[in-house]
């Protein structure tokens, strides 16, 4: 996902050229619980805790996912998501 800079969303560092630390990569997985277990075992902290989110995808639908974010050693955000499907608004 490429997103215009927003001072309230997942800011890991001051944004300045070349803007690399402002990137976040969404990675779809069958189960976020498997990834969470691996991160916990390695004592890797989460940047944003596990949560369920629903995003408007049309005038009548929302698409859901379970997601969390972790910061890699270079400051990039990795957002792991498990799809939940669609529901009506």
C-alpha cells in the first residue's frame, strides 16, 4: 500500500527524503496467530497491537481483516493481515 503522509498514522520516524521509514508493507497471511506466535517466541515487540479492522470498499460493503504491525530493523512497517471477508455497511 502506498499512502500519502499522515501525521497520525503509524509514524515511526520523522519523514524526510528519501522517505523510506514512512513505508508500510501489507502482507496477507492465512493466520495472523501463527505469525504472532513466532514473533512472541523471538521476543520481537509489536508496533501496533492485534486488532480487527473494517474498511469501506464500495457504497454498500466493507472488507474486514485482522491486522497488526511490526517494525523491521530498518524502520519499515510490516502489516500482517488475515482476511475476514465482506459485510454490508
